[in-house]
């Protein structure tokens, strides 16, 4: 019986993780026809039937393929160790595709990548920015960062950090409207800058609006940085992540005792994706960056 090629096993591993031939081809630096040819050769050499089966979410390992993944990962790890035989592990290269809320993506992912690229300049992140629930199928994606503990199916969920949402206004806006509110009733009729209600998927993020039923929507946007800049411009009061808003001296937090909302960030990924060295490095960097930034620190009283 012919021995399976280690290169073919690594190609199989890339497809098993990504679910797509084209994605695996991009990661490996080859074309998708070569990927298909390598998979055919591996199935021929293994003589164990189909190693990958097509599903609604892309290519998934068969029962035999799932057993083979662990052996392919061992080869991947051995190659990584062998290249570090001179006493230093080599710089990792590869693309990590992820979905993240925009504030977390801009500040936490950005800070993590700045730190990570000093050691691994070949790591690249491609990111879609949206706040949404965890998906059951992550075809073409490696990682999801979501708000609120997810009901992860065949995936691992890693708690990244809690954070606080508060209500803010610009100093100019407060000067025009009579000063800092002293009671919730003082916000009745105030224009609100926040998410578009009909597009909001995360119930946790709707709690601030429910706590202020007498405000009126002024600007609805799907991007937190739009919320911040519109609030700074005086368009209304904004519900903002404290770790974002507190970077701006022209914003004042309103009623911090009454209007304090805790949310949390979670990372979701398939177990086989988390075993990729390049993904593992990024996840570790995200955890460290969130801890360094102290996202869960509660802002103080207005001044």
C-alpha cells in the first residue's frame, strides 16, 4: 500500500478547517485545482473512502476524515518544530478570517495585531465588523467575536472580557440643553444616538433603550464609531461602550449609577480551527490585549 504524502495531508487539513477548496488554496499559496488533485491522491493512497463530504456549510471531514485530522495536525506540528531546530521558532504566516463588533475590532484586534506582528509579521487578519449572534455554520470564517454568551454548536466559546455601556453627551450639547441631568426623567424626549432597532440582533444590546423609554431616536447606525462621532458632534445622547467613549475628553457620562449596563465579549471557533498555530497566536494576543485594556473597568461619575 502506498504511503500518504505529508503534503497531501496538510492540504486535507487546510480544507477540513476552512470548509472550502478556494480558501485552503489561498492559505497554502496554491490554486484550487491543485488542492482538488491532492485530495484525490490522498483518498487514493489511503483507500478508506471519502475523507471529505459536502454539506450545506461547505466541505466537512467524514467519519474517517475526522480521525485523520489529528494525524495531519501532528505532521503540521512536527514541521513547525523542525523549522525551529536552531533554538527559535519561526515566524508564523497565514490569514485569519473573522467577524467582530466594530469597536472590539478597531481597538482590541488592532492593538493585538500591533503586538503580534512584531513577532509574526506574516500574520494577516481579514475582518467583517458587525455585532451579531454566533452562527451555527462558519463557512469561510475562522473566528467570531460576539456580544453575550453564545449557544455554540460543535464549537468552543472563550470568554474574552466584560465591558460596560453608558449614556454619554458632549459638553456642548449639555451646555445647550441645560446642563448634566440629575434624574432619569431629565432625559425624557432627548434625541438618542444608537443602533437601528430593526437591525439589532443581540438582545443584550437593547437593554439601554428599554431603560430609557421616553427618549426619541435621532440617529440609528450599525457602527459604534458613528455613534461616538455623532454624540461628540452634539446630535443627541449616545449609548456607548465606556472603553471607547472614555477616550474622549469632550464626552460626559450621564447618570452612571442608574444607566450602567454590563455586556461581554466571547470568541467562538471550531476546535480544529483553534488548533492552528496562527489562530492560536491571535487568540492569545486578543485575550492579552483585552486584559491590558481593562475593558471591564467601570467609568466614573460625570465631571
